[in-house]
C-alpha cells in the first residue's frame, strides 16, 4: 500500500470517528443539558424531556422550552445533578 492510499484511509477513519463523537454528544431525551434561547447569557440546566419537531423552540425541560441545547458530558457534574434532583 502506498503512502497516498494510507493517508486516505487515515482520513476516512478520522471522519468516521468524528461522526461517532458528534452522535454521542447529540442531546437525547433524559440527558442533562444546558438550555438557552438567544445568546448564552441566560443558561438553564435541566433534563431534556422532549425534542419537538418544530422550528424555533424545540428543546423542552420539565417546565420550559428553549431554542438551543447542549448535552452535559462531564461525569462528575452529571453525578452531582442526579443527586440534587432526588
């Protein structure tokens, strides 16, 4: 196998791994997430309860709906949040 073929194979593998990481970090119902509307100056933390199939406000917590959502991935923070919600 020549060097160019090896490089192409490595690039394909990097792309495959990046897609897996993106999918893993995609918010799913039940995940702890940060929620906000416009700008991140007012952020809410809560569990994602529902993903709406509408434009605009599409991420719902237990009592609010938001435009944006990012999954929290820090295991220590998730453990603290789980303990606080009990």
